[in-house]
């Protein structure tokens, strides 16, 4: 059974930093493309970014609102995905989900999701 | 970047059919995926590649996609289908995932 468990959320002041983790099990993590998606309170889903598998160059892509401030990384030896968030603003307050990515060459979708971890940025 | 437009809300009586639309420029040329999210829970993939269902998703959930509109159809709606539904496509030019704004399905 695929399991994704996020951790590391909490409260932080604007301008601060936070590092989220996503522990994966039930599949070959090193082969997986992994995403972060966030959801602000009462709002919709917003894709944050993705890291591809090492076999695909471990390429990283980010949404415009977080590019340059957030960094996605992975530790395949520990089956863990990370999201390093710097220069946080109140606009980054959200539940952060990690999710696996299935891509067929012509499209990609997110087939498994964790339960999320809440990040609150407030003065 | 590519924009997906969904109605904020759809209401339907139990046993009836709910149709949730997702609009986008020539969306029929893309593959559309749909997620269901209940309050306090993670999203769940209910339809992928326009019309396919992951294992465990009831046949009552179906999808279609043509022209500028994709549609998620839920037949014989049940109270347990009440949730937010999001469409999603892949923007191949940026290699980004794009979500619609979401539609709240209310079962009357």
C-alpha cells in the first residue's frame, strides 16, 4: 500500500524558513516523480513544484509564486521528499501535500497523495 | 499560462446526475484529470485521461472532453459524493501541473 506522510509544518514569522518532509513507502521511491501541492484556507489546490527521478535527471520545476524561494529535494536512501521554504510570507499559509506523479509522455496526473501538513505564516 | 475555469458550485438531488464542467482553450486536445476532495481530507483521483477510472472508483463517475469543455459526470448521486471537485491538466510547455479553481458539489 502506498503511503505518504508529511511532517514539519508549524507556525513561522514572515521572512522565516521551514522545511517540510514527506516519508514514502509502498512503492519504489527512487523511480517516482514527486510533487508538492498546497491549499490555502478555504481556497483551491495550487501546484508548488516537482522533482523528477534521478534516472530522469532529477529535474526540478516550480510554480511562479515560489520560484527562487522554495527548493524541492529528495533523499532516495531514506525514501523521503523535502520542501525547503525560505522568505515565507502570509500568502504561503496553507496545507502542503506531497503527491506522486504519473506521466505518460503526453500528460501527467497525481495518483497518490499524503494527508498534508499545515504551515501558518503570521506576524 | 493555461487557465482552467470551473463553476464555483453545482447542486443536485440524490439519485440525479451531476455534471461539473472545466473550460479551457482547446481543452479537447489535452488530457484532463479529476480529483475529489472531501473536507479535511486529501484529494483523490477519480478520473484520469479524460474518462478512465482508477481502481476502486465507482462506475457512476465518468468523464468526457471535447472542444473547449471537459465534463465530469456523476450518475445516481449519493450524499457521500458531496465534495469539492478539481480538474487538472499538464502544461507541457512549462512542464507544470495546472488545477481548475474547484467546484463544490452540494447534494440537496
